[in-house]
C-alpha cells in the first residue's frame, strides 16, 4: 500500500516558510487494520466459522468497510486536503462485490452499479461544498 504524505508550509525559526512532510496516520492505521482483517478471516476459515469458498467474500466486505470508514474520517476532518474519492468508491465496490459473493452474485451484482453511483453523487456533493467553503 502506498503511503500518502501531505506537504504543508510551516514557519521556521527564521520566519521563513519551509515544507514540512506530514505522514498520513489515518492511512497507516487503516492499512494495519486491513492486515488484521486478512489474518482474522483466514483464521476463521481455518477453524470452520467461515466456509472455504466464502472467505474471500468476507475479506472483500471487511476491506471495503475499512476503506469506507477511512474515507468518512478523512471527509469529516477539514484539515485533511488529500483526495479520498478513490478510497470511497473502492470501498463501496468491494462491499458490493463481497456481498455478491456471499449472497449470490446473480442477484446482487447491480449493487456494484448502485455503489458507484452513490459514490459519485456523494463525492461530487462533498467536493462542491469544499470548493464553496474555500471561496468564502
């Protein structure tokens, strides 16, 4: 997973503006939780609580939920300026695909289309609101 670094100007001792790199801690925590979820789903499969054929679907649903939570945290933090649209859409798609694998893809595949549409509407609204706030 790629690590995102935001550069923000910070006043130095001499009063000059310098570039300070800030590590994306939310992304790092989210990646760690994804690794934990992978291990947990494999463990649950090994002890028989998840059927061997369904473990990957459970993994996808969990990863999608983690991405969605990360996106919503980043959306709610006005200091976070990096784009989060891709993770939001990716989370929605992973949840839809994983749910389709668990409950039968023939009935649930339209959720992928619905998830992408919802993601586009939500992110467009949020981006528009942020642009209006920046103009004010």
